[in-house]
C-alpha cells in the first residue's frame, strides 16, 4: 500500500471501534474528573520521561502563507496581516545566537511560503548543522511539501518535522483548511515517517463544529500515527478570519486532551504551548501538570515576531524571548520540574 492508500485506510479505521487498550483509556478518560485525570497523566509522564522539561528555540521566519485556512491569522486572504520574511543569513544568525545561549533544538516555523525554495531551506539547515558541529537538532515546520522536498531536507540534516493535522474530522478539515483534505495531510505525515524524521503532529481543541467524539478521535489519530511529538492548543478566534466570531471553548478541553494524549501516546514529547499560555496566564503550567514535557521558547527577533499572529493575545510578545529564560525556569520549578537544554530526541531514538 502506498502512503496515499495508507492514509485513506487510517481515516477509515478511525471510524471503527478502537482496540481494547485504547477503548479502556477512553473509558477511563470519560469517567474521570479533570484533577484525577491530570494526576494520572503526570505520573505516567514522570515514569516515562522523568521530571525534565525540554526547551526548544522557536524561529518564526515568515508569516507569508499561500494557504487560506479559515482559523488562522496569517492566512493568505488576511489583508490586515503585516507580512515579513527573514533573510537566510538572519535565520542562521538567530539560531546560532540561540546555540550560544545553550539551546540545542531549533524549530523553524513559517507559513507555507514558496519564496523559500527547497535549496534555500536545505542551505539554512546544513549551515546551522555544520556551524554547531552537528550538535543542534533541527526541526522544520513548513507545511505540506512533496516527498522529494522532505527527502532533500532530511539529507541536508533536518532531524524532525512538525505538521499538525488540525482536526481528524475529514469534512470539517476540508472546510477549515479551504479545500485541502485530511487524507493529504496524513499522507504528508506518512511521507515524513518513512523518511525517518522524528515526526510531530497535533490539533487545536474546541474548533467550531467539533464534538466530544471529534476530540477523542483527534487523540486516537495521534496514537494510530505513532507520533514522536504531539502539539495541541486551544483554538482562539482571530477577528480578521472567517472563524472570527466563533465561541472560545473552555480551556479545560485542552487540559483534558493533554492528559488523554499522555495516556494514549505515553512516549510522545508534548509541548505546553503558547496558545495555552495566551488564553490562561497559568495555561502552560496547567499543561505541564497534565502530562506535557516540552516548552517552546520564541527566539524570533523582536521586530518581526509581533507580526506572527496566528491568533490574538499571543503571550510571547510580552514575556518570552531569551530574556525570559530565568522566569521560565522559575515557572517550571513551580510545578516541581527541571528545565533541560538537552536535545530531547524521540524516545525510540534514544
Ligand atoms: N488559534 C489557535 N491555534 C491556531 N493555530 C493557527 N491558528 C490558530 C488559532 N486561531 C495553530 C495551528 C497551526 C499552529 C502553528 O498554530 O494548529 O498548526
């Protein structure tokens, strides 16, 4: 079966009864209050990953996007977004400055911006890899590209790739991603896995049109894909998008989803995400207490990062960047955990 057929089969299986172990975990999730559920997930996290929280340096290098996702503030049709593209040299310098400060993992995220050709991205990756003596782990997050492009990225030295599927509901997916299918997204994930990337995906919680069953299927899809990394966060309506007037769902949905994911995919690295910190001042701590074990620190230069507005009220604008590291260490300590600068590879690779 090729990856296209395989992704179709995965979606089909998602609508069948889950295996016994999965069903047991879901049953537990449905019948357990949030505090107890989080305590259980935190204990599983501690058993498997210890009490460390891994740091990743995030570089948001372009907010141009060819896509028109209905939820996203940097969608192509949002004429109000102030657009920027970082130069190749500046992207490299940002990462190397981060490396000097101790970061060992860099995530390069952007809109789907064809300005950055495969060659350019490969050059950025190999320059950073070489300049750090191969010590830095490099994660790319550039959306759907061809398998050939992914292969070139891998050969240039990229270690990891993040590509959220956003929602596991095929009809909703096609609608909110403006015509792009869930099947195509999963195919990209399978392409990455077959190229031996440490592969991450994930979704937003509380998208309009989702039910509790959708939320459970979102988590089940992460388990079926055997992901190395899973990023989730609350959907936050952005007023300059077609979903701008949607309701903000309770943050508890995201916390419960974090715990469910930790139980369903115990080995995955799960970040306490910026979106969580943006709708609740204690949001990231709450995610850490529900089984998350990664923090992504925004090291994008100040002059551009204020324009990377996928949703309103993004916290890093006020409090993160390298200067905020001390306060982050404090926050992590407040939940009895310890910050780690180690590259924090996928568990199956260690
Ligand atoms: N609210 C919350 N998260 C969002 N993202 C995009 N738009 C929003 C929004 N309005 C998330 C998507 C994407 C990630 C980079 O940011 O899940 O994959």
